C-alpha cells in the first residue's frame, strides 16, 4: 500500500530553494553580458539593416532573460517558503493530534501517520 502523506526533508528542500534562488544573479549577469555584446556587435556591423536587426533582437531578447532571472529567484524563495510551511504545519499537527493520538493509543487504535517534528 502506498504512503498517503507528503514526506519532506526541510533542510534539503530549503537548501535546494536557496541554491535555486542564488542562480538568479548568474541569469541576470548573463543577460546583461549578452545584451552588451549584442549592442556592441550592432554598432560595429557596418550595415544599417543588419545593425537594426541585431538591435531589434537584443531589445526583445534581453527582457526575457531578465524575466527568467526573476522567475528563478521566485522559484527558490517559494520552495523555501513551502518547506517552512510544511514544517510549521507538521508542528501544528503534532500539537493538535497528540492528545487524540494518546487517547486512540489507549483504545488500541491502528491509525497512524508519520509526522516530522
């Protein structure tokens, strides 16, 4: 029979969220570097049509990369928040279920659910 509960290892999930959010700076930096390189290329191409094409590409492309940086940061922060929420919920569940669990135990109940504390 499959387990019917969420198994969470908060320190691992928090570390993953922190690492994920930490990469947003690299995404931003990479986007800025690419933008600078493309703009320099546009200025040095020597052909007005090609220069305009590169400039248009740069203008539409860079905001997307910067948007990825924002989304990566949000993903990391939300991952950490979810782990902390689960930890808090488990603590609340322990407090709420302990009296009930103790009473059920004295009655020979087989009801159980692992709760991380």
